[in-house]
C-alpha cells in the first residue's frame, strides 16, 4: 500500500507530532485536574509571518465598498510588535445586486488551523476563565467573535470590546461566560454554554455601520486565569520581602515612586499578579491562596465590623496597655508579629480603623457590597474547593432564594450595583495628581475626569478645598475669567476656615497672574504690589522673590503699565533689577528662579543687540543649573532661548536641530505650552523654506489635548493663519490674504515674534499690491509705537531693511542708501547675520542704481554662500535676482559681441534660473513672472525671438494658472 498524498504534504507530520506532544504533556501535567498557573497565548503578532494565519473579511466580498487592510508593525520603544487592522466603512449598496440589502461591516479572524493525524486542531480553554486582549483602539464599536466546533456551523459567540482609553495600549479582559451566542448577527434563544473545549477561531469585527475610517491595533491575545484554591497559611521567608514591597509600593505617596506606574485603585487581578507565585508555609499553597481565604471569611456585614474592631490587635501595644497586662498577670506571647504604630503599615491600619468607625451606616453597607463585588470574580474558583460557598449566597444569615436576600443584594445579582472602590485617601491622591498635571503640565481636565472627581469628592468633607482650586485652574486655562475669579475666592475662603492667614500672599499672587492673563493690567499691578507687601510682612522670601521676578518680566512685556512702579524704585533699572533677583535667588537657594534670571539676561542681551558670547554664557549657566539642581521645568525655556538665538544669528539649521532635540528628548515630560511653541516654530521654519505641506503636517500632529486650552488654541490658529497668509500673498490671492489678516488682527497673540511676523506680512501685502505709500505708513507707524529704549534691535533692523526695499521698488533706491548702510552696520554689531545679508543685498540694489555694478557683484558673491545657510527661500531668491541685475550691468558696460559680454550674459541667465527655482518653490507668482520677463528680454536682445516668445507665453501661463486657482478657491469658499 502507498500512503495518501495528502499525508505527505509539507508540515502535516510536524503538526501531528507537535499536537501529540501537547496532548502527552497535558496528560502528564493532569491539566484536567489541576488549574493552569500561567497564561495560554492563542494568537501572537510578534513576527510578520503571523499575518499569514489571519483572514480578513468585509462587505467587499458581496460587492460592497468597505475596505479592510492589515499590516504588521515591528516592536518599538513605545509600542510592542502588533498587527494594525484598518480601513473604511461604507454603507453604500452595490449596483445590480438586489439581493444585497445590508452592508457596512469589516472583520478578521484566524484561519482554520490545519488538521493533524489526531483530527481537527482546536483550542481547549476549558480550564481558563478569562480571555485577555491587548489592543489600541480608535474608540469605535467593535465585537470579539469566537467560533466553536458546534452543531450549527454559522453560530458565533460575541462580546463587545470595551476600550476605556482610545489611542492608548490597554489590556481588556472578558469572561468566557459573558459571550452571547448569535447567528447572522441576531441573538439566538435559548442561549447555550460555549464549548470552550473546542474553540475554532477568534477574531474582531466592526459592525456599527458608522461611516468613516477604523483603526485597531492588537498586540497579542492570551488567556489569563485565576486558578487558586482558598486556604490559609503563613507567608514564607522567601515571600516576605515581595509581599512587603507590594504593600509599601501601594501605601506610600505617589511622589516617592515617580518611576513606577501604578493604579490608584487596586483590582483583584493586581493582587493575583503580585501574590500568586509567592509560596507560603503550607505545602502547595501560595500567599494568593491565603489572601483569597481571608476575604472569603467575611460572610456577613457583622464579620466585617468584627474585623475592623480587631485591627488594633495587629499593632504594638501602648505603654498603658503593657502596664495593665502586667498588673493583671497576663503574659504577652513572644511569637506574635506586631507592627509598629509609626510604620507605614501601622499608620495605614490606624487610619483605616478610624475611617471605618467614622463612616455612616449606609456607607458601611455600600463598602460591604463593594467587597462582595470585588471578590465575586473568584467565586467559581473558591467553589471548587469549598462547595458550600455557592449555597450561602452573599450573606450567610439569609437564604439565597429568600425575599430579603433579593431586596438587599438584588442589585449585585443583576449587575446594577456600582462599587465604591475609592477611599478618601485615594481621592486625595487623585486630586494631588490632577493638580500637579494642571499646574506643571499646563493641561486641562477632561470633562469625564472632572465629573468623576466631583462624584468622588462627595466622600469627604475637606475635599471642596482642592476641587475648588482645580476648578480655578481649569477655568483659567479655559479662558473663563468670571468662573476662575469666583473659584479662586472660594478656594481661599475654604482655606481661611481651616488654616491661618499665612497663605494670603499666594492668593494675591494667583490673582495677579489671573488678571494679567486676561489683559487686566492695572488690576494685575495692584495685586502684585499687595503680594510683595504681604510677603515682606510675613517674611516669606520664596513668595517675595517670585513676585518680584514676575513683576520684572511683566514690566518687560508691558512697559507702559509699569512706569509708575518703576518710579517708586522697587526694581530700579532692568540691569539692577535682574542683578537683585539673581542675588536673592542665590541666597534663598531658589535654583529655578536663578535659572530663569539667566535666561532673561540672555533674552535681554539678544534684544539689545549686545554680546552674543555673553548671551551664550547665560544660557550655559542656566543649563548647568537645570542639570545639577534638577530644574526640569526650565529645560523648555532654555532650549527656546537657544533656538531663538540661533535663528537670529542666521543659523537656521542649528535652530531646527534644537527644536528637534526638545521634541524628541523632552517632549514627553515638558509643559504643554513649550511643546506648542517648539512645534509651531518648526512649522514656521518649514514655511520659510517653501515647504508649506510639511509645515501644516507639523501643526496637525500637535496633541489635541494641548489645544484644549483657549490661549494655546489661539496661538496655534495664529501660526496656521500666518502660514496661509504668506502663501496667499505669494500667490497674489489678495482677497484671501485680507481675510487671513483680518482674523489675525482680531486676536493678536501675546508672543512678540508672532506679532512682529503679522506686521511684516501686512506690510509685504501692501508692497505686492504696489501700495508703497500705505506700506511706508505702516513702517513709520511701527517705529513710532515703540520707544527707542524699548525696541528690539533685530526687529528694528528688519524694519529698516524693509523700508529701504520699499524705496527701491518705488523707484527711489538712492533714498534707501543710508538706511541700508545703517542697517548693515547695526546687524554686524549684533551679529544678526540673516538680516545682515538682507541689508547687503538691498545695498547692492542701490549700488546698481548708481551704476556701481562691479562693487555690487563683489558684495553679492561674498555673501551668497552665507545667504544659502539661512535656508530662507525668499531671501535667497532676492539675492540671486540682485546678482543677475549686477551682472547685466557689467554686460552692458562690455563691448557688443565681445566674449566678456557673452560671459556676463550667461551668468545673468544662470542667476535668473536659480532665482526662478526659489520663487517657484514658494509659489511666488510675481517673482516668477519677473524672472521670466527678464529672461525673455535677454533672449530678445540676443535675437532668439522664438525662445523669447516661449518664455513670455510661459509667464502668461503662470499668471493664468494663478488666477484660475484664486477663482476656484473663492468659489469653494462661497459654496
């Protein structure tokens, strides 16, 4: 006889041997008698080859239009290796298919496992209680589908996949008994128990028929089981340290375990994970078994009260108790383990006993029911060792089928009871954590979290103090001035009832910052002056130094509002005030304030155009303090100042690298406003290169939780509008540019760089329209609005260069000669290299008008390599255009037909081509047309009329395309 060909197929014998090995090991381990003690992975997506075991399905199989895709993602630092299942849901019905009445679904499952010599390969999960899935969901509605080897092949067992944190990895646990049997999407009655001994396939489907994309990432699917028997015992010496570590890690405040991520409320699963592998003194029993037996010893509410009444017996006896025992002739057992009353465990026990004694009767009943619900998931395991558990129900004193039992515990039986698993200590911990996030991170509370905290606060009397302060911060970040003002006063009203008036200055400090943030300058100055006076009265040095620092920075941002304060001599001049703050910060060891003072000095040196070396020295001193004194909150400000300094020096690549260093290395632990400013600065740098699409990608990638704060939202919108304004001006879409400019002027952000960029773009808009008078008026207005002592040297030079360029474009280049010379001299003095090259380019334009072509060429050839380093496309294009004009002048001075003239003309064409490329990258329509017009003129002079006409027609095509694009954009806006 000859073996059947199917048995010779590759892999058949290897699968059969593997299945036989598993069956043999299962028999040896007695899996049917003992419970498994480790997870049993069903599907794992660590390797790309695992996708071959998956089958994807959608309504596309019946002619629908939903799409389904699947790809493997390798393991990274932030994510495990996983499978990404994604696509789009469409409810459109296929044409010419009247039999199809319903579409809009997509799903995946594992393929049927190949058979072996023992028959079909199925999973036997009868010994396990839970199915665990590690997923990252997008928040849509998904169902877990399990198919077994049942009599009806189309039956599916389904359960909703409840994701609590969409967009983040989480492990979802589903009880095998919670699945519902369905057939073709309809619930089947009567329900039957799932054949967990013969599981055929597992998968996930999206059947909510909601239009749009879906995205679900699955790391691995495994089975977890709670498999212990509840017995009593003693903790072994080996398990003592792990048990104590587990207790201490969950009792100490969160600040003492910063590097450890734990939940505030412990679940039964966390106890199991921590205790299941720790041996006890009883053979075959673990600490987990002892713990389960202990919590199942509570058979009624009275037993819970008795347990709390006896908690004091776990603590060391007081001196009075020892004396009383001695007088009564009682001998204390030497073998008892008692906890010190001042130890973390002793403090926790004493606090728990006091809290339980103080709670009302109804609260103790809720606590009892919460305990019953907490342990209920382990009932099936306990019942295998102690069958009487199933007969007692929830209370040993009440019959299970009695009316009183249903009245008291009916909500537990039908799943309507909501457990109260948070104590007052837990709520305090949560509130402290939220305060830290709101204060340091600058984030707002999500609405759901805020509602949960308000519900939890009802547990205690003193909670409104903290919740009022959280409400104040949340209203402040949400730009609700009236509510923030009310919550601040309410918070300090609560504080004054329970504490003394030593915190009054902090109330005033918060009030001053609140007023300043909403533009109430005079109220802010009045509040901060009272803060300084109160801090001096109470000799509160940290508060006094911080208030003086805040007043100094407020004066730099709003010099007009602080004039009367300066006249009083509180801070003196800027240098004297800064030196005073640095000295006081050193005396009080306020390293954060001292680091801020160094950064402020660096900014001041930049603004005044003073020594660059001194500015970098201040930055290095601040960096040294941030690293050695662990001032992590100032790292963002430090890199921000450093990036701005590099940008002003014309080193855009260094500024870009600084931005990337912050976003990559410190983005996860920095304040939200720092993240926003760095991302927006990177986007503006990309826009300066002409990479508008990349700029908008960076802006769109900002975490939406950051822009939930109104102030951050306004800044983000301003950056988006600024890039769109620049785009519209370059495309000669003046209607759209006016709309964007009106929106920017309606809500100008407080950031000075963004405000100045808006002013520069408004002037550039008038120049492109050839409204040179209006452009000159805007420049002069900007000079008049700021006093010479308060001007930013860099911005002043930019305005001087722009004024000279306006005069040159208006046909009066020689009037801008002195302006260009002064601007170049000031830029060289302050080492503002980027604006220095612009000033020299403008100066060369003036020299060309004076027919000093050779001098202009020498200047431009010298600076061109440096101009390219600025990575500012428009400056590069303008410089090439100036160089082409200078070469054209030299060609005009040479003899007709000479080789020198031809050489100069070739250089002219080369420069025009380079300038045209840069203008094209920026969609600069006017610049492109100007370069083509010059090129056509040269071709015409050379006698090449055909090429001249081609270039002229190309110029007309560019203008026509720009007009059509503007027309389409206006039409889409109206519709």
